[in-house]
C-alpha cells in the first residue's frame, strides 16, 4: 500500500493555515504524514502548525522562498507519493483518495507519473468565499499537457499528486524560478516524458489572496518575477532540446515567450526573450494568429471566471460589527461545549417571543441566544427586554435583510457550535441535545447536522423526516436536500470560518447557497425525527416570492454552472428552472421557453427535453390544464415523501 505525504511551505500564513491543515486531515483517505515547513514566519504560523501535533510535523525552513521550503519537506518525507500544498489552499474530502486511486489504477507500475484533479479558485466576494471556475483557457484540439502548460492551461500544486520516483526524476524544485517554480517543475517533467492522468473526481481550491494580502508566490510582474519566469522558460527549452522535440513544440514555446515579452516590454527581459525565441528557431508561420487566439481564449476564460459571479445587488450600508464580548466566568451556566443560537427577526414580536422560549427551554443548557433585531418597527425590542435569562443577548441593527442579520449574529457569537432558528419557527426541547450527542463523537469532516421537521401548513401539519447525509454536494447543486437548514441545522464554527456566512446579495434562497458552499468541503449528519416546527407561509406567500426565487436561481446558475457542468447536471438545473416558469401562475412562458432551449444546448440528446418542447407548442388552455395536473402531482409526491 502506498504512503502519502502532504508538504506545506508556509511563511506568515496564520490567516488560513489552520483551515488548510483541517482540510487535509478531513480527507476520506488521510495522508500518512503532513509536513509544514515554516519559512521564517513572524505571525505565529509555526505555533498554529505545532498545535496540530502529532498529526502534523513542523520543520524549519531557510527563509529562502516556497521552492526551497518544498524541497526540504520532500527530502524529509517518508511517503512514496507527494503533494505540495500552499498554506492557504483547501482540499475537498474525496480529493486525496481520488488522486491516490488514479496512481493505483491506470498509472499503476509507472514510476514517472502524476495525477491531476479538478480545481477551482477560492475567492472572497461580498463577504463570503466562492468557488469560481479556473481562469485558464480550454484545452486546444490536439494539444498535449506540455503544450497546454506552455499556453496557459495549468494545474496548481494543490491539484497534483506525484509519485516519489517521478518527483525525484524531474529534478525537483528550482529555487531560482520564483513565481513560476511550479510551472517549471511540471514542464521539465513533461519534457522528460512523464505520464500524467487527468481525473474528474475530487476538487482542490486554490485560494486567491484577499485584497491587501501577500502571496508566498511573489509578484509576477516585478523585475525579479519577470527574470524568474524567463529562467523557467529557459529550463523548459533546455529540456525540450535535450529530448530533440523543439520542432514539435516550437509553436507553443513561441507563444509562451511572446507572452512573457509582452509583460516585460521596455526591460532587459524583453530583449532576452527575443534571444530565446531565436534559439528555438523563431516563431513558426501562423504563430501570431495562434498567439492572438490563445490570448483571446485566456482573456475569455478570465472574464468568464469573473462574470459568472454577478456583482452584488445594491444593499443598505452594512452595520459596523463590534467584536463579540469576551466570555467571563459566571456569564452563562456552561456545562458543556457552548452553542450559539442566532435568531434574525423583523416585525414578528409575538412569533419571536415563542421562538426565544423554545431555545431557552432546551435541555442543552450550555447555550447563548443572540436575537438580531433587523430594524423592527413593532414592539419586538420591548417584549424581548422583559426576558431576564442571562443567556439572551439582543442586537439591534438597521434593516439589512435576513442574511445580513444572520451574519451579524455569527460575528457576535462566542460558541464553537452555531445553530440558526427563524423567528417564526420553534424547536422541540431535545433538539440541541440530540444534535450534540450525534456530532461530538464524529470526525471534524462532518460539519453540519440537521433534523426532521414538522411542517405547519394552513391545512394542518406534515412530518418530514431528514434523510440527506454524508457527502451531499453534487445533489445539493441541483436541489436543496435539507429543508429549512436555518431552523433544523447545527454547524461547527470552523465551517463558517472557512466558507463565510450568508450572501446578502441573493434576494432569496440564501440558505441553499450557504448549504452548497458548506457541503463542498464538509459531510452532513442527519437525525430523521422531526425536532423543529417549521411554519410554511402557504401558496400565496410563495407566489409573491416567486420572482425573487427565480432571480436567485439565475444567480446561482451563474455561480455554479461550471460545477453543474462538471457533475453532468447543468441541463437538469435549467430544466427545473424552466419547469417552474412554465408551471407556476406567476411564471413567464417566455422565460420558460428560453430556459428549455438553454437546456437543450447543454445536452442536445437528452430525451427529457421532448415533453417540454411539446409543451411549449401547446395551446395556452392545454398548458394551463397540464400545469394544474402537474402541480397536484408534485404536491402529492411531496406529502408521500414526508
């Protein structure tokens, strides 16, 4: 059986190092060793890494950059398979298992090999962390991995698993290559004939440093960065010359050299690029056209990566959030891990009182309750002021919406566990005790636990048992498998630290978006029994909220389309949106037709499109009758499933 080592170079990575280490330790196939090479940190990074002992080993680096630190880690590692992970990147739970399986499978017996998994950029937008598509061009017809790496199609180190023999035979990390040290390593390996395999399982998240943060990779367009990129290209040319393959790679080499020369205009590096171009025999005929097309594809990929996440909607100014008050001895009757319960409310004084009572009546006594009054105009404040339980804190803010209110509560919460409750819902007294009993023994990979619901509808109550558990990310992209997660759920605080809170730019279904982001990195536990009472607003309220829901679905499509395509569900998502537009009285037949056609474009051969194409051609009276029948069927199916 293989032994797998993960090597993490770190310099001043305290902001995200703990998250990175937890994502590694949360793998379904845990690594056999994790090595952090501290490269001269001055921000407490080493203390953070040592806090994970004995699962993590910490070595001292020479403060000479990431490549040198990685080299020290590789020399000390005992594994015969190696991953090099930056101190701010993340791995989804199945990633190491998928990469390890690829080396055991199609690449078994090949010592000079590596496996590549999918990756996304992890970006902070609108106060939450988003998985954005890689800003790299698509594969060109007939281009192999080396040609792709030369023309902008690459995988970051967090998406690559090496065999030990392969890494050693590649020559290892060149400490003079600076910002392009990973590209240099991979191009040398490919030029030497190494075998790589792309897989579709697993997902690595390559974090884009927030504004103002400094990446260990350095500065790509600085003079030192330009020189290190030139050195990396010179290394690649040398390797391809040794292999006698310059003619085969002249075009992509010329394109890579021209791109560097463009970035280095007016510097000595640009002149050296000209010399390197002459060394490979000049640019082949048509290279200018290919270079222009390649640059266009790269710009298009970057624009698509940016544009798939729409700009935030205009919002009221966010309230300033003071830090949570420190916990003092005697503040709360704490007899176990503290659970922070957050209730956002707006103009629901009598309902909020009932929700508060159900929380303070929990058998799990180690809790604090934060009610965030989102600018209520009724007597919510006066009613809550009459409650003397010291576990209750009321926070008032200007009206900013439910997502903003929950985020305010998260910022003020002091517990390692957080539960949400909508102000018109209530809990069974045993809810938190049951959830904590389930979650405390489970590994940290399980980040969220939900319960069944009693759904109070105008005509009576319906019991819905919780079923979704384990890894639910791909199903959650298509439909929300957890009903009312903001009333039925309990989440580890670290999950919120990693993914952020709720997106205030979404006009609806912000809880579904939050669940998707959590499920990407964490597993889910379920307690089937209904332990929360959820009040359904009824068909009239749903009809009023229809357009907001469809707008939010469109926004989630833009955000998740790359993930939906990767999982083969893009057409199904669009068909569900079309079904809603064509079924609901508040829907738009025009929008529904557009969505059906978009779904057809995603998967032209799918037979599921045919009924909807016929429906689009039917007379309006027939469409109305079909809508009524379909609505009855779905209502009955929902009740039977409950």
